[in-house]
């Protein structure tokens, strides 16, 4: 198990370019299974979750070529469905959450799909009902082997249907969308997730020959086609990494320019940091964060304590609440962080409390942060990363802390952040990987 040794108190200065979007990459890589033709994907991040999915597709029989840094060619002309019944496939796909999105493409193209209950972050219950209920409405039969924790789906033919999702699940919408593009007739997905990831997936599918209306909205209309062709697709920059960099700059009183941020796809992320008092300037398609020694949290107009909560897009993505919580510990003022979606995602705050942060964990979903401003600095300590987003938040805390910190289990951070130690060290950080 690798670790980071972080010397706190180092300011950053310079420019950094965000990696390609992790969540988008997982969706569009699975979509390459929908066609026999070549699909080229650019700006692919070099991170564990994405690399593991690419390796899984290769093991399934897809021809995968790395064209250059960040660009891959996929050709799923010959897929070995027998391999999906093997122990090796079960172990590899169970280890990553993104593997659930191979179900829609395999079922649509081959009429069968097998997938174990997927793993991923331990951040609370992440049910699969949205995925499977929708796919069954299209005509699939589902069998669950409880002993083996194995889902088997089959369908002689998928037929378009009206589907009202019980939650605006991003991966659930993506899975249904990929199944519906090859289904017979018209499918309407209402209460669909409309995150930029889903919008990007939709545009990629259209470039492959799919017929999709309502892209970017919560009502998608899909007219099924008989086959899809190849295409070339470029991933957006990762909005979560961009938010993480804003948080790092604020916590370390750094001057940072985040290049090529695709600002139109960031939604209210920059504004959420501004509400904590952080200056975030737009310069073309770059974000500039000037050096700030202190920042003050806004209150609501009536003077009541600010609340920052996650919500379906265009609301605030839940993946950045951990970062915003850490950033608030250094601010002047108070804020209530309300994590609505996952009941275990705030449990990492005990480590921040041990570092000296003033945080009241109200319940599994809410934490009140009392910002100490310049009156107090976090203290370095040894801790373990529980998941990707808590891991990067602890790294941000350690970078701003007084003294040396150690973070164990940094494989969790590597799952979502590409060469994060090298990239930050180039800007002035002191992070050693052991």
C-alpha cells in the first residue's frame, strides 16, 4: 500500500492543465462495445479506474491501441462473451464501479450480459435498481445469483419504452441510453441525468449514428437504429479535478491558473467556491485564482448560516462537497455542508477534527464547519484515504497544515487523479510517494 509524505505550508505558483474527465471516460469507453468499427477517444486520463476498464475491454476481446499520450483506439469487432463467465472477469469487473456500464452495450448488441455486483468507493449505499429496472422495461430478463452476487441479463430483442427514472442517476441514465440506441422503436427516458458526462456520451453516440433528441435536458428521446459506426471523440476536462485545484490554491494561499477548463461545462462549481470567499476569475477559458491570505464565507441575505448542498445537475456535484468542506476550515465564518446522496461520505471529517479543524458532524449527511481563519492552522498527522474524493481532500488539508503528514492507501487517490504528486510538485508542493 503506497503512501504520500506531505510537507505542509508550501505555496503553489504557476499553471496546471486538468486531465480528461474520469466519469466521462468510463461511459464512453463502455460505449465502444456498441460497434464493430474503430472508435478513437482523446484526452483519456492515465488513472487506475480508467486503465482497469481499458484492460477489461481488452481481455474481453476488444482490440485496444494506445495511439499517443491520452489517445486510444478501440475496435470491439470480436468480443468473447465466454470470457464474461470466467472467474478472472468476475474478479476484475467486481473491483470497479464503472464496469456496470458494460451491461447496456452488451445487452443491446449481443442480447446477453453478465456482471457481478460492482465495487468502488465505500461511501454508502449505491443501488443498481435504476439501471436494471429501466433495462427490464426495454425487454430484458434479469436473474440475480445471491450466493455469487452475480447479475445475468438476457433479451432476444429490446423494444423502446417510456421510462420514468426514480432517480436522476448518471450511470443509470448512461446504461439505459446505450441500451436504447439499438432497441427497436422509440425510447423516452424522463428524469434523466443531464450532467455534462451524459451530454458528451449522447453526442458521441449521435456521431456514431444514433438518433437522440433532448441532449442536455432531463428528457431524452431515442429512436433505435440497427447498428452504429465508429467515430472520434474528445473528453472534456475533469470538473472535479478543476474544483480540487481551486481548493488547493485557496488552502495554500497560492496563485494558480487552471488552463483550458471548459468553463461553460462547470455549472455552479466556480460560484460555490466564491460563496466561501475565494476569488475565482475567468480569463478566456482559463480560471485564475490569485493568492489570498484569508477569505470569508458568505451568509444568506437574511443573515442565516450558509448551506452548501449537492443536487442533480445543474446543481452542485456531490463529488466536490468533501473539497468544499476542507476549504471551509480555513475560512472566516460558518457553513453547513449537506451531503444528501451518500450517507458515509462525511465520515472522513474525524481526521480533520484530529488535525484541529472545528467541525460538528450533525448526522451522516450534515456537517457544520466553523472556519478558524488565520487564527489557527491544521496540524500534520498520519491518516488513511477512505475513497477518491476524501483522499484528495485530505491531501489538500495536509498541504496547508503545519508540519508533516502521511496519507496511506493513496491508490484511492490514484484511481481518480493522474500523477497528482508530480504535477503539484512542479508547482511548488513537497509531496513524496513511498
